[in-house]
C-alpha cells in the first residue's frame, strides 16, 4: 500500500482582546488596568502552514504488517499578523493615557524567532496479529524521529526520538486498543 497526503495552507481571522493590571508596591490600593482589542479593520490573522506526507505499508503475511511514513509541515511559512503585546504602563501618575500598542507581524507559533523552520517526522512500525479462536490480538512496535520548528543554541532545530508499543483486543464488533509512547531528546535553548 502506498499513500500520499497533502494539507493546504489556510488563514484564520480572530479578534484578540488583552487586559493587563499593574499594582504599585508602595501603595497597595493603586493599580493601573489597561486593555486593548483588535480593531475591526485590522483583525489578527493566523497563517497556518500546509503539509505533505508519504507512507508505505507491506504485508508479507496475513498477520504481519510493516509500515513507514514521512511528514513535512511548512512551519517556516507560519505567521501571525496584527498581533499585539501590552507593555507595562508608564510611570505615575497612573491616570495618564496609554497609546495603542504596535501591531506586529511575527512567526507563528514561536512569536520570537524569525528563523522558524519546517518540521519533519519519520515513523516506522510493525504489527503482528495473534489469532485465537474467539479474539484477535494485534501487537505493535514503532520508532520515530521528529525535527522541531524552533532553533537550539547551536542554530539547528533539535530532533527528538520516540518509541512506541501497543496492544489491542478484537472480539466480534468490539475493539479495545492501547498504546504507550515515549519521546526523548535534549538541546540548549537559544538566547535572545
């Protein structure tokens, strides 16, 4: 079996409202609350990236299946437009006017890294089905590697490894299935 999948990129529009309250440590009763929401003519726009995937499976025997797949999501194209951050209000007096925040165009979902990268996942697996008179028992093992969309201190996206196992029970129309996934990896965070 051979499979190919493509997910188209799309944009979502939303209204963002944020509120911030700051307190004066010297005067517990003094506080400043500021809020802002997206203007009607400048909503927040999320550009979600497209993705492509390819997979193969092979069944050498009726009870044994081996599979592999690869997926790439184009997070380097993920962006958020007209995003805003509420900064601390100016120093006292606390009743002075606060200007509207700047509307920002940033990478999404990192928000703070203009060098965001595409993600990649590669997975392999095997399933063997144990046949009994009344039930089927599928047993599975798998491994994976996943490249992240953010960069480490070395300037490269970290890659995590994963392993999984699972077992199922099929009795007539009933199916019970469970799996365990373990993922690991390490990296030094990039400094701002």
